[in-house]
C-alpha cells in the first residue's frame, strides 16, 4: 500500500483549486472566485491503491451480490502493453483477476444481468484503443467472452476516428437488453460521435454485438472520453471536454435529441470523469471531475424544480486525487469503510484513490 502525506496533499490541492479559480476569473469564465469559497475542506482518501505499471485512467466497480465487502474495483493501466487491474476495497491488487496484454485500454465499465440462455451473467467491458476493439469479460472469473474483441467504428476513415476512448454500459430495465456506448479520440461534429451497440450473449462463454445507433454532438474542441449511464432513469451523460456535459436518452428507441448541456464555465479546464450517486425516488448527484482544479463538481441527478433536464451546479468537493481522468461510484453500503458507498478516482502516481461517499457528501453540504 502506498503511503501519502495527506496534509501536504491537501495543502497542494487547495492551492491548485484556488489557482484554477483565479485563472477562470482572468479568462472571463463563469467559474468565479465565489465558486472557490464553497471549497472548505479537502476530503482525504480512505485508501490509495497499489501502483499499476504505467498510467492509470478509468475505474469500474463490480459489487459482489453475495457479499458486498468482497466487491472488486477494476482500473485501466493505459499503455500499449497495458492491463485491466483488479483491486480489493483497500486498494490491494488481486493478481488472479488482472487482465494483461491489452493495447492501451482507456476506459472500463461493469454491467449486470446480461441474459445468456436461461442464466444471467455480469460483465466488464473495456475500450482497447490501439486495436479499435470492445473487450468483454465475464465476472467475476474474468473469462474473455468476446472472441478476441468486437470491432468498433468500422468504416470510419478520419484520423483517430477509430481510436476507442470512453466506454459505458446500459441495461434497459424494461426489456433487459444490454448495450455498450463507445466514444473515440476524435470524431465528426455531425451528431454521430458516439456509437451504441447491443450485446447478445450466445452462451455464457460468447458474446456478439450489433450496431444500433450513432448519436452525440461534439464541439470539436478537444475530445469525448468520459461517459456515464443512469440505467434506472434512462439517460446517458458524457463530457465534451472544455465545453460541458451533454445528456441524451439511453434507449435508442427514444431518439437522438440532446436533452441538456450543463456545466458550461464551471470547470477550470477539462471536465473529465462522470459518475452518479443514486438515492431513492430518482434523486441523487451527478459528480464530474474538474481535472485541473483537484475537485469534483456536483449537479442534481433529478434536475432542478423547473425541469428534469436542468442541472445547475450544486457545489464543489476538493479531494486529494490529482489530475483525475475517470471516476466511479457505488451508492450502496459496502463495509464499515464505505457505509454510504464508495467513490474511486484516478490519480497521478499510477494509483486510484478510494473515498467514502459519506465523507464526500458531508463535504458537499458544507
């Protein structure tokens, strides 16, 4: 386990956050100095994970249905000889669950209940950038069931138009169909940046995919990597970096209308990882990592009083993770360390930081 001087990290985090807010003021952004006044406490990680070999990027979490305290955190190690690492809830590597020899895996996600005949399986999906493939692994044994990988963005000719970056999964509660939504390093600005595939498990050992739609506005300013899906409410959120967060329906049958764009001007620079903290009645918080400001921005999951697609800024939470790309949240209790769930954030230093959602929520209220 890596040792961190959290006092030093906290001071550094506050300094970075304050500097970033000042830069926004000078640049004329709406993330003003008033925003920084809501940052009154730096939340410390409960644990910091063991180091990976190259470069951490994006976490995913599988909740063990038999014993939540034995849940598994997955995290990508981004390199041409990269891996999908597995960790326990203290950040210790679980060696027999690590998938090696992946060619620059960027993002990962977990989905539950993919029907395979009469049985249901849980899966982890990974965006493998250099092979242009979606990788699929059965949980928790990590058996590859994608027959060597599923080709994505087939037929695209633009530079980096096939280089997978973001990935998220969606299970439609109404019919049980499971989908994967993927983004890329670069793409068109004609509303087809994201592609959505329906997964079919031919058996518990084999899965195939069918392209069902192309959607998603893109500003052309930087890239789209972070994608999050709210299965219960049926929405997809993704970060158009340097611009804001875009929102669409997750069900392809509901069309490709953009439902919202929010968070404009509320980030120091890149808006990166997205994760959703869910509470009863469709309520909760959408967290987005404000990468260069060393903090999380919070928006209401259910929207504001005047509309379900109005997501005003609720505030910020400063934490010790540095230059965060991906984040992930589990909203249910896991063990005594995480009585209200867990937030996992990528950090510099080849690590992931593990936070108690109880601490995050309390800091947001102050």
